[in-house]
């Protein structure tokens, strides 16, 4: 059993990342999605850089650490938020979370080639096939009869977990040491720069109501500053199987919150696709934890 602090941190991370999808939906209903994503990234970068300096935490100087930190930030914050925030205009927030839950499945495939000691087993192969089938079902889950953007959003969401897998492999290989705050701060700065041209072309700041401001604050402080730092801290202390299992719980929580708080519909096709992804993630977790060197390659970044 992990120490109490690690257990509490694990539960907190699941609670935070299962609720952020609905907060994004609240924000983009009134503010252009790229503007909302960019301003969130900037706020996260400012807070984490400020905290790092205030706490006198050293920033890495080794290019072999800085470059992966930048790439992880571009993936986890830049491209991911661009896709998620834009897609939630057309796809229910809970379903977006289910797409993201497929990341451990792709991580298992990439780790077979890129992480020493983490090889595909027959059970992992079965999980991979089930996960791909679930993703195929999910792509057709939203109603695409009204707008062509719905299908585009679904396809982008299906590809997004592959980039997350690349990001987590980078974490496993290059970000195993050093304080999490400066590393995540570097990534947030890189993600902000990536999102800047998307936000600039929007040409509208939107309507910042009290609900939007509260959702923004929750995403910045809890979903990002606390969530990303806590995720990196946990991946250094928990077995890969344990971190993988969080991806079974987070999408279920997101679907429930989306249905109860936002009135989003849950169709049988969504449930079927989600069930296949959940079983795939669970099989990947049960298949084994692998060696300590791959420990960071299993925690999927959330929104």
C-alpha cells in the first residue's frame, strides 16, 4: 500500500480531472474556445513560474531536460487544449473525456518499442484491440447529421490520445528528476506560445460572466497548477498499473457530471464505446506494471 499522502493525492487527482471537462464546457459557451484555452495556459504559466521563483526551485539548464519539457507542454497543453476546447463545442464533455481515456492503450503500444522492459503481452494486445474497437464506436457516437464539424471533432479526439502517449513516454525517459513545478512551468510557457496564433485569429474575447470566471479559476488553479504537478509527483511514486486504473474512473465521472450538471445526453453507443475503452485500460493495467524506468509512461494528461 502507498503512503497516506500518495493515496490522498491519487484520489484528489481523479476528482480534479474528472470534473474539469464540464468546467471547459461552461467556459466555451461564452468565450471563444481558443481564447479560453490560451488565457488558461498563460495564467498557469504565470502562476507556476512565479511559484518556482518564490520557492527558489531551480529550473533545468540541461538541453536534454528542457527540450522534452517543452515538447510535453506543447502536447499536453498546446495541441491537447486546442483540440479539446474546440471539440467541446460539438461533442459532449463526458464523451471527450472517454476519448482521452484511450491514452494508456496507445502508451502500452509505444512503450513496447521505446521503454526498456515494457513489452506487449497477449493480454495487452487484447486490450489494444478492444480499445481500438471502442474508439471506432465512439467516433460515430455523436450525431453527425447536423454539422460536419462533429465528425472532424471526433476524429481529432480519436488521434489526441496518441500524442498524449508520446508525451508520457517523454516524461518517462527525460523528466524523472527535478522539481515538478519548474518542469510543468516550462511546458505551460511552451503551450501558451503554441496557442497564441489560434487565439489571435479569434478576434473576440467573449462574454466573461461570473460562471465563466469561476470555471476559469477552477481550471487554472485546480485542473492545471495542482493537477499537472500532482500527476508528475504521483507518477514517480506509484506503480504503472495503479496510475492506469485512474483512466477507468475519470471518464465515468466526467460522463456523470456532464449528464447531471450540463444535461448532456448519454446514448447507448457512447456507453458501448466507453465500456470497450474501460475494459481495454483495465486489461492493460492487470497485464503488469513493468520496470521502474517506465513508471512515468502511464499517467495520461487530462484536459
